[in-house]
C-alpha cells in the first residue's frame, strides 16, 4: 500500500531536487502529484492545488530561498497545515524558516550523501505510518471487544469493515489524517455503547456535521470530509435496531395559519364557523401564526423555539435511557392519510401517537382530515390534544359550533366519559412531557413484539 505525495517547490532553485524525488518515489510505486504534470493549463491554480492536497497522504516541501520567497509555495504549505496534512520539510539550501514550520522535523539534504539516501528514508516513514494506522485500528477493535457486548458490537461492524477495506487498498482510500479523524469517531461510539447508552443521537450528530468534543482536534478534516463521514455513518445507522412509533400530527403549516387568520379558508362553509373563530381570535397571542413552519413538524407549541418534533424526540431519548431497544418516532401528516388508505388501516390496527393542535382543528382542512381518519376510535391509539394558548381551554367551551362537532368525536367520549388515560387534553409543557413519557412507555412491549425485536425486548415488559 503506497502513499500519495504532493511535491511543493520553487522552480527557481528547487526543480532539480524535485525531479530527483519524483523519479525515485514514482519508481518505488508511489503516486506523485506535481504542478507541471498534474495541473492542466488554464486551471484555476489555487483551487486545483487545494483539491490535490486534500487527496494526498503527505506534502514534501523543498526548502530553498526561492521557496521562502514564493507566494505559491507558501500557500501550499499553509494549506497542508490547515488540512492537518503530514508535512515533511526537506532543506535543499539553507534559509531562514517561517516560524510556523519550526515545529516540524526537518530533513537536511544539502549534502550529496543525504540527498541520495533521503528518498528511501521518506518511503520508510510512509510505510511506518501505514503500519501505525493498522495497529491503531486493531487496538480500537480490541477495546470494543473488551467493553461492548457482542450484540451491540454488531452496530459498529460496517464502520470497522470500511476502515479495514480502506487501509488494505493499494492506495489507501483516505489520507492518514482522515483515518485518525474516523478513529476518533469510532472511539466516541464505543464509549457510548460501553456506557450502555443509545448511540443513535450521536450517530445522527456525526452524520450531520454537528459533532464536536473538548478533545476534538480534527474539526477541519471532519468538515472537509463530511460527505464520506455521512456515508459511513448512514450504514451504522441502518444497522441499529429500533422500534418505530408512528406520530400523526394534526398541525397547520404557517401558510395555512395565515389563511385561517385572514378567514379565507371559511369561504363556502357555514357562517358559524368563521363567526365563532373570529370570537376566539382576540384571545390568541398577536404572533400566534409565527408558531407554525413549512411543515407540521415545525409547529412550536409553547413559548419557546422548540418544535413539536424536537419535543417528542427529546422525550423518546429520555425513554430510551430505560429500554434496551431505542424507540424512534416517524412523523406523519394527518392529511397524507387521505390518499394512503393502507397506511391508515395499519395505524388503526396498531399503536400510534396522535398529536392534535387545538388551533389547527379550526382549519377546515385539518378538521376534516382528523375526523375522516377515525384514529381516535382505535383503543390502541394514544391521542393528546394541545390547548397551549392560555385562554383557549377556557374560551373554547363557550364557542358552540365547533364544540358540537368535537363532542361527536370518539376522542371526547374516551377522554371525558370513559376517562381513558390514552386520551388527554393538556395545556402545559411539563404535563405534555409527562403524559408522552408515561403513555408511550406502556405501549413499548407491544411495539417490540410487532417489530421483530424480541431478542432485544425492552425492560418495560415482554
């Protein structure tokens, strides 16, 4: 397995040394990048150089007075430092060095004997680095085997297989600094698994480019390689077992909220609908339409920036600390069920969580979609209705038209006549969180049995 090497030199006084090293390394099977050979005429120089340096394993810097004076050479070694590349300065002719380079281990090739010997020494360094990377991966695998159960070690198999394959290729798939960055990610996942925690949030953070830690020294490498990281972590994510709970959202988008506020949505409907919403509207905060986004998951039910999706995901994370197999929400727009009867029938037959925004039910489209779904009829459905605006719970009972509509819903029969704990109206954030946690916890064993996860059955039952 040979390294890829970038040669940085000044043509004025470094060309002969560069020619010699290029020939020696190429004959030994290394992939050598040099501007006069690899940069097409008319190419955008700086971008071409940066792209080349990103791909190589090491940068050989031929240090000469001309190199010190060259803006191009300076840009090359500065790029290598910024990208955390291995930088090997080779002193061809004595000159005062920039302070940034003084921390690197120089090789003096100003004499003929060292000049002739140096290519083989550089090659040995490259081979030693590759061997070190392999040893590092073996040590990490031993650590995983010693601290993580056999069942959970399987979650990291695809990650480890990718690294092994990349290290075994004739030319490694990644430069050394990328391997070191990936090793750090792998060790972070190992630490979470060893502690018995669900690694899904960490995997998602890593894959989205949001990962960081106090000891994280590879941020620039991580960001420049996020597409590769995402591909690897996607395979890890697919290997994770989970139990899915559909979450059906009865919530408007912002454009629908604006249409509701203007009254345009009531055209052609009974006059009571618009008149009674107009009576309710003064009791809503002036900026209530801003609580909605481009899709139902972006609805912000409380006076914070937290969306309904992040609130539910947060409670599921709390729940996952107490179960073996992570529970995942899958969000569904109530309107999507009108054109997907098979999904609707599946939701009726199995457990699902229905989250209703009381304001959104004044929108005729949302109201009709919920009533048509009959999801509140199923005894397996968990149904929670949010009356999060302070005066809504008090004012709505006096509004007759829509109240009569809702009194005919099974939700009200279950909540107020049957006293079914699976149906609830809530108005405060802590109550919402408590209800979601407690009610979802009760359905976990049934969900586990239906999702072919019996080997990983949750501690709550089964």
